[in-house]
C-alpha cells in the first residue's frame, strides 16, 4: 500500500510540474520592422490558446507617448493612451490583432512597447518584440551625425513588468495538499 501511495504521489507531482510548463494562453507581439519618423509600422498580436478557451479576454497595448494608433483590426477601443480589444464568445480563438502605429515626425530613438492580456482567471504580459526601432535616413557621414546616431541608439530601458506568479502559487498549493494527503494516509495506516 505504501509503495502504491508513493508511486501515486510521484505521478501527481510530475503532473503538477506539467501544469507549470503549459501556458494555456499566450499573446505574442510582432513588430513589422523599423519606422521612419512620421510614418507607420504594423504591429501584430498573435493569440494562441491551449486547451479550453476562456469565455472572454481583454488585450491591451500601451503605445509610446506621442505615438498615434491610426487603425486596428478588428476594431479596438482607444482611451487614455491605450488600445484595448474585448473579445468574447466565438471571437476567442487563435487569431491576430493588428494595429498601425505612427511615429511622430520628431521620433529619434527606439521606443518600447508594453501590453498585457487578462481573463476572469488569469493575466500576463504580451511577449515577443518589445521595441519599435527608428529607421535611419541616409545622411553624409560627419562627426556630428555620428554623435546623434549614437545618442539615438541608446534608447531608455523598458518599463518594469511585474511577474504573474499565479501558476507558481497553484502548483505550491497542489504540492502542499499532496503532502497533507500522504501524512493523513500514513496516520490511518498506523
């Protein structure tokens, strides 16, 4: 009996480790390349779902300050410096959300993108490309131009993103519960 209980415990611990490895929802950002000041770049957010899909999801992007979102597919809500898609029902599926991002005419340095997704039971940050680079215009090489080029290449650091530790907490609770069940089973055996 004890051997069977130990085997079952090992199996459950391995399965709970598998739960840590599987990310049931992912949203990955792909930036279409460098953009010249005053022009637009296409940003794609690819959503993937593993297993049962949630009833709804909210995906939010925070464009860099001074940059403009000129269009979205599907239609999104733009409010207070953010772009949000609310998807539910049949629209919750593996798909892409697309938006056009226009750089200001004065853009000189790469900018960081920040976004997140959330459902009723989970949330996380959008992964993938996190920088929109500024395309360099053809200039004659002068010492002053080289200095400006070096200054624009050193973009500010990306905003800090808090980690979502929900899966760790759930896994730890499962392991503690398993240990309690083992202790109870061993006491009953005595």
